[in-house]
C-alpha cells in the first residue's frame, strides 16, 4: 500500500462541529490501559493525496478540543483542477471533542489505540443531495444488520466471530445519491486495536482477500487503482471492486482498520453502468481521516 508523507497542515482555524441531535447514552469505554514503556512518536496526519480535498487542522491540544477538517481549493491539489471530477459535496467536517483527560487513538498514553469519542460522531456525514437510508441514520445497529451486507451462508459465522470477540458496538450510516449510487458505512468498535486486528484476520480481510462475499457481488478483486492517499499513519486500508461482468449492480467495498475500530464502506449502483470510482475513494479517505 503506497503511503505519502506530508508536513503537518497549517492555516485555517479549527472548524466547530455542526450541532447534532440528542443521542442516546454511549456504552462506557474501558479505562485507558497504562502505557508499557515509551512508544515511538506518531504523526497523526499523512498526506492528503489525489482523490481528496480535505486537510485536518489541529487546534490547541487538551481535553474538549475539537479538530476541524476543512475544504481545500481544488487547484491546491495536483490532478484536481477540473470543474467536475465526480466527487461528492460533503459538508464541512470536524472531529468531535474528546472527554476530559482522554487521549486520541494514536497519542502516547493510549497503547490500545482506543477511540474515546462517541463512535457515532466519527461516521462520515451524508453529502449534499443524498437521500438518507431509514435503517442507517447514524446510530447504533445490530450485528444482524451488519451481517445483512454479506451472503446468507456466511452470516452465522460472522455473527459468531463478533460474539466471541470483544465487539463493543456498531454504528452505521447509509444514503443513496441522485445517480442511484448506494453507500453504507459501518464502524465496528472493539476493546483494543489488537482485537480489531484479530477480527480482520479471523475474517480473512487483507491485501489479497476481501473476506466473506458481499451480497450482490459475484466476486471482489483488489482495486489496483487505490493508492492509499490520505491514509493516517498506523491505519490499514483494503480496497476491492467487482470486476466485469456485473450483475444488476457493481459493488465496491473497502475496509479501514484504525486502532480499536474497523470501518467497512460499501457502494453499489444499479443499471449495469458501474459504480463511480472517484466518490468511492473520496469516501474512504475522509472516513479514514475521521478515525485518525
């Protein structure tokens, strides 16, 4: 997976997160484990590459600090100077404030790389023009809802893996765009980064395997056009697409493992015309950055 290094972003002031509707209580997080000796320093942001127009802007460190994600001018990013490259129009993004005295997942003092922010607030919001999926409104969802994305014969095994592991909860958001592209994002939070990695390995998700077959896809192959742009140091991404001939819709799928959380992004579009690659990559990059 290609990684590109960029200097820490400077410039705009952090952007406040937009007001959110009242949410039900978050299940309690386990206490942060004590760090076992010094850890190598992590640079939080990696390069913002070809298919994204977002940059993390860090405000003052400390509890309650919100981290904004602001738009860049199209001409500031090589290869994105055209008027319309197919990207979706996402709203201004901001990472939620952390609870008092809790570190970010890749900071020293958080060896289990736990996300202490409300997981639902780390879901990428729907872009302009989207019709929100009534089943996936950005809240908690059941194991059964998550496994409904896979073929029926594999669902019992996935549920068993989730129940035998240390899964804490699943948050999800979905929408459909005017061109018919359907997008679903699931965030699975485990007790630690090791447990998220264990789920990935148990389900055979990796550079050469998409894991369990997804509903509606006859096959998923590695997306050779994915260059890992915008990836946060310490995270892993695995990106796949359904090759021709499609059935009624082409399926694209990507997994991001970020600390204690595994994200799954699935896009498809009916009509046999294929699912656009650019907004799929854009969505993966932005979701990766929200989890960094």
